[in-house]
C-alpha cells in the first residue's frame, strides 16, 4: 500500500519518512521493514503493522493532497482514521497521534 507512490513521489516519500520517525521507535522497526519491503506477506495481517501503516498512508496522502491544493473544510474518521482526523484538526500532535496508533495496534 503506497509502495509505488513512495518510490515515485518525493512529497509522499518525505511525509512517510517524517511520520516514520515517531512510529519506528514504537514498532521496533517492524513497520518500516514491512512498508519498504513490499512483500505483501502475512505481516500485513498483524495489527501492529497494519494500523500504523494505515495511519502513515493517510498522513502522507493528506500532505500530498494539501500540496496539490486540496484543503478539507472538515475531517472525520473511524478507528485509525479518527486518530488521523484528530491530528489534522490539531487536537493531537503528530507524535501523540503516532503513539496512540501504536498503543492501539498492540491492544
């Protein structure tokens, strides 16, 4: 998910790398290893990988859309998307949102 976009778009790649700084510490390298490997194997059935990966993808896609001039009037989400929406609405810092995602994924 997002592997080709990561390889081809500098803005998306920079956004992924930026948020990974927070998530990689919390996932002990598990997320970055699986994201960049593009294996598509059973690791993407592990919520410790999937939920942070969804957050990374949503975050990076949002940054890319904003670069293209797409600005939402409102944001809403469910589950992982709810935490991303809270970050986008400045209710949570990126670091705090990443931490919540990782704690939630471990549960």
